[in-house]
């Protein structure tokens, strides 16, 4: 569900009819996610990540709701059309990353055996 919303938001934010408010809300969500400053520090077990899990999706959902109705509907149609392509792309990325991790594992294992 979140993946589809991110794609809808992507298409909605690219549209020229979108005002600055949804763009700033989405930017705020990204900044909050990447920022080392949180409402609850991350070093507190369990609760440190709860704010990230709750606040970021809420801000992204708010950004989608702030999109103009017509832009949101068109973005939803575009997202559903590109879903198959993106799903294949994500699968390819996951397979490549797994291959890279496995390759690095065997490389490290070989380097440890040489010594």
C-alpha cells in the first residue's frame, strides 16, 4: 500500500498543477526520515523507531491528500499503469542486491582462507 502511495505522490508532485504545500509536506517527511533529530531518539529501544514508522507515513498521506483532486486521480491512474513495470524493476533490484551480497560473502570467505 505504501509503495503505491509513494508512486502516486511521485506523479502528483511532478505535475505542474500541484502547489507548493504538498511538495513541502513530502519534503518534510523525507527530511524527518533522514534527519538524526527525532521526537523520540532512536537509541531508545522500540520507541525510538515508532515515531519514524508513524510520522513519515502520516506526512506522506497528508501530502497525497493535499494534491488537487484531479491531479490525485490522474496520478492514481498513472501509478496503476506503471505498477507492473515497477514491480519487475523492484524484483530485478532485489535479485541484483542479493547476488552482490552473496558475491561479497564468497569473496570475503576466499580472502580469509588465503591468509
